[in-house]
C-alpha cells in the first residue's frame, strides 16, 4: 500500500470513528439524564454517622453518573421535622427520605418491622433476612401502600439501653418512668409501667436536663457522646434490646422512583446496599474509643438485670400476639422474621459465639 492510499483510508476511518462518537453521545445522554432530587433526613448534621449515611448515598450516586444524578440532602428541620421525613417523601414534597421506619409505627405497627422490634435480630441477622430472606420485598409490599419504595440504607448495630437519671435495678424501678424511647419498643415497655415519649434527637438533651423526662435512649456510644447525655443522666445501661440491629431506610417516592431509567433504579439499590454496609462499619470503628471516653467522663456503665430483660421479653411476646391477631400484614412479616430468628441464633452460638467469647476473655486479661 502506498503512502497516499494509506493516509486516505486512515482519514476515512478517523472520520468514521468521530462520527460514531457523535452518534453515541445522544444515546448516552438519554440513558444517563440529568436528575435533581431532594432528600429529607430524620437526623441533625451533628450526627455525622447516621446523618452522614444520606450524604454517602448522594455521593455514590453522583460519582457513578458523572454528576448527572444529584440528590441534595437536607437535615431534620430544614424542609420538614425529622419525624415527618417519610411523610414528605410519600407526599412528593421531596423525592427521598433517610429515616428509621419505626418512627411511624403509630400509623401502623408494620412500619416498625422494617427497622427493628424488641428481641428480633442483630444487624447481621437483619441484613441476612432482608437481602436473602425476602425481607426487602415483604416490606416493599407494605411501603407500596404508602406510595413509597424502600431499601436498607444503614445500620447502627445493637444499640445501648439508654441514659437514666437514677439507677434501674428491678422491674419496679421502671414504673412511672418517663422515657424517650423510639418506635414500637415504647408499646412493650409501657406494659411494665414506663411512660414512653417520642422526641426527636435534637430535643432529648434539654428534656433530660429539665427533668421533663427521666431517661432516654438514642443509638450508640459514639452518637450518645455527641449529644452530651452523660452530663445530665449518668446511668448508662445496655443492651438496647429493642434495637438489636435497626435498619435505617432510604425511602423513595414510588412514582419518582418508577419514573427513573432502569439503570438509575439499579444504581440506587446498589448505592443503598453500599451505604448500609458503610454505616455499620463506621459505628464499629468509632464506638470503642467513644465508650472509653464516656466512662472517663462519668458514665456509670451497667447491664440491665436479667429480671428486667426477661420481663421485657415476655411483654414483647404479649404485644406480638396482640398484633398478629389484629394485623394480617404484621403477622405475615413477623412470621418471616421469627422463622429465621430461630435458625439464626442456633447457628450463631456455635462458631461465632465461641470465637467471640474467647477473644473477649483475652481482651479482659489484657492479652490483646
């Protein structure tokens, strides 16, 4: 081939390549359109782990679409109060919410099952049930009746039992206690004489300080430290039996979600799962030094007595029996969780429990 012929053919090929790129651009733009959503969080910005989950989700989506799909995150109170985030997404005021679904259990107790209920599953168990036991689909059947689509978007791990202004040693000590306690758990401890209060995170400290409430649970040592509860209610109990593995949900307006390109829908599901894992990992990293700092600051760390735990377990089963008898959707989802719970804790006590117990003993002996 002579030089002139080669240049001519190469030029044609170059033009063809450029033409292909020009033709491909509109198709790419159509499949990756520019979309701007707003997300209402139930949490204040000061809680960088749990509020930060929405920011992590937003970043993942933006990065994966070269900035074409933007989700602007608004803290609790910036658009709607924290406990109305799901309502705003359902109504279309915003396209998305980042919240804990048990906040809305008063409208229907089924809401609580998507997040956490007393004596159910820990974080790993909850994720196993949701991702592989059909939990996501079961909860979405319910959410569809609320105009929503939801996916797990975070987990704190098992939470602490809360901060108390006085010592709690027996079931009798719970009687008449005014306690800020989230979601469905309030109905359980109410059977033991506790007076449950629904208060958003930012309002808990002043209520404790003024004595408007006697106790409050929030989340984990890292978040509890940020809110300063140790200064006004030094008795710090564990575990938070009502939240063994609470799922934080990303809830999307159903019409808005279904109006997205399929690729964006898939991306949201994937980004939610990544956010779900990221939040739990952050808490596992941040909680150990936080608990040390809290004890140094005066927290009186104690476990709930077995008497209290057993009484609460029995009370929870009474509540579940009542719900199962009156709410078919609750029964359907709770039956699914219960069936897995028995198998999960059977397996967990074999290798996992024994390994962790041995390592904990080494830690107590200062060998780690």
